[in-house]
């Protein structure tokens, strides 16, 4: 593993990260049945469906954490121990959260075999869309349905909470992913200078 190969992987991870910030798509729809038995239908057009965004978020966490193995091979080829990479990860509480989320996704949870790096045992919460009025186009109301057309999806704010084992909010998944990629770039840069 040389620096050019590692940089190629970092660029790939950055392309995945950038896809997270593209919000336009085919939209989504759902229904809700109230206690009185009435079912109402809702739709939002012009934004990525939540399943697609969730797929991209989980893929990015897994890719982000996979970089560790490549960085270890790189520092080994430079004469440095793999433990140097592990110490860098373990010293960064945000990267530890990213590691725990990725390992939980990969292994179906954290347990005695896949121990958490943080003491938080973090999980991903439900995706939220915040659609400001400036992003909206047409809103239609029917007796049992509501439809929203998003004309400017770039103004939509996406949030996915990262929650600890006690249900406390630790931050936003998108911010963790942005941070995690920058942290790996910093570790690679430091390895290049230290090794």
C-alpha cells in the first residue's frame, strides 16, 4: 500500500460523503392510521427517499471504518507499527463513535466479541427532513391526504441522530461522517510526516 493508493481510497470515500449532501430524488410517501381508524396519506416529491439516504449513511460509515486496514498497511510499509494507527483512533472520541457504529452495522451489534471503542454503544436514530418554506413548491391538502413538492431540495436539511445506549443524543450522523473522513486524512498526513 503506497500513498497514491491510499489517497485514491480517501477520494472514493469523499465521493461517498458528497453523495450524502445531494438531496434531490424521486420522493417518498407513507400512510398513518389514527386512533379513530382514519388513514391519511402523505407524500413528498423532489427529495431522496429515506431508504436511499439511510443506505448511503450506513455505506459511508462502513467505508470510513474500512480505511483503518488500509492505513495500517500503509504505515507498516513505512516501518511503523499497526498499533500506532490503533492509538490514534482510540485517542479520538469521535472516531471511536464512528468505529462503534460501523462495527455494530457490520456485525449486528456490539458485544463481548466486538467490544465498543467508546463507552457509548452508539446507534443511528431515525432520519429527519427539515424542509424550510423557501424550499417548498406546491402543497396540496385533501380530505385524507397531504402532498408536498420540494422545488429547491438543496435547502432541505437532513439529520440523523446518533444516540447512546441510554437514549441520549450524541450528535448528527452526517457531522460524524464529515469529521471521520477529515480525521483519517489527518492521520494519513501525520503518518507521512512521522514515519
